[in-house]
C-alpha cells in the first residue's frame, strides 16, 4: 500500500516506530497531488515548500518524543479557513 493511501492511525504508528518519516509521507502526498490535480482540481493553492518545512519540524518533534497523534500527518485546509501567509478565497 502506498503511503498516501494509508490511514492517519497507521501512519502515526509507523512514524513512532521510525518506519517512515513525515517528509516521506508528505512527499508521497505531494506526488499524488501532482499526478491527479489536473483532472481533480481539488486545490486552489498548494504550498509544497511549506509542507516540507513543516514535515521536517514534525520529524524533529517525533525524534524528541514530542509527537501528538497528528504530528507528521499531512492535511488539506478548506479554502474557507483563513491561514496566515496563504491565499484564501472562500471559493
């Protein structure tokens, strides 16, 4: 099974056991978006650099034992939620 197809629960377990990194999960999700976005058109704004920066920070927290249940799990934010530094159109 590909990383982008796994549940958050399974990914969390794998992260804690060191079987995968947040960066690897994020890269898998970004690759899948690149493969299907032209057909699906699900995103208004993508922030891959920010996602990878946040994945690196998540990996550091995981190594320190400071991971919450969603640390390292990529999420998409609906365009009706204002996010600092990211375009929001409420569209």
